[in-house]
């Protein structure tokens, strides 16, 4: 199988279902950003050391692949569109994991700057990419039907990545970098 097809040389790409759209189409921005997010989560997995977190992150990566396929499908592919890419239990898993991590984390009293250790910094990068994916998905939902649970999941995932950044810093004994208004002046 060849990776290159030359079909995109005209500035378009094919969706699942066969229709072609411009490479700057909001649909591509949405699923491309989900793909970028998935890649950064792979980086986080390679840097953090907690086996349980790694298992959760792997589940998230599989879920993001399904979300990407759903977003990359044109409306002629009703089977993929009708499959629920995200369910209530997926959202509840993220909430449960955040609750578990928050039980052992110190209370948050300040804004935190991205950093600490490399794994925590990449959690923050993944979080910001997740927020961008959310913005693109919401914009896409204004033009075509998007499962509302998909938006909820991506929103909750960015929260999860923030809490995970704090947990990773704690696990790796890296100090959290607290924001200071005085240093910003």
C-alpha cells in the first residue's frame, strides 16, 4: 500500500464517504486537531510513569481515533455518523479519574504555569490542543450535526489533562510553577 496518492495535490482531501473538501475546511481543522491531540497524548504516555494513568490515556487515544473517524465522515456514511463516538460512560470515566487524582493533590489556590517537568509540560500542551479541537468541533457543529456528547467529552478531556499535569508533577516530585502577578509586570 502506498502512503502517497497524489489526490490531495489540488488542495483537497477525501472524506470517509468519498466527498472531497478543501484542506482548510473546518471539518479537517476539527479532526486534524483531534489527531494532533492524540499525538501529544502519545508523548505524555511516553514520559509519565504511572501504569494506571497510562491505561486511561490509551483508552483516550482509542476514543480520539473513533472521534476523528466520525468527524472525517461525510453525511453519506450514516452508519459511522449514527455510531455514538462518545457515551455518557466515557465522560464519567474522565470525571471519576479527575476525582481520584484530586483526592491526593493539594488544593489549588493559584493559577499554574505550564511546566514543572517534561511530562507535565506536555500535559499542558495536550490540554491547549484539546481546547483548540473543542473550538473547531463547536464551529463545525454550527454547520453540520455533531453529537453533543462529543463536545462534552472533549471539554472534559481538557480538564482531565490539566489535573493529570498536576498529578504527574507530584509523582515526579516537580514543583508546580505558580503564576505571580508581580513577575508578570
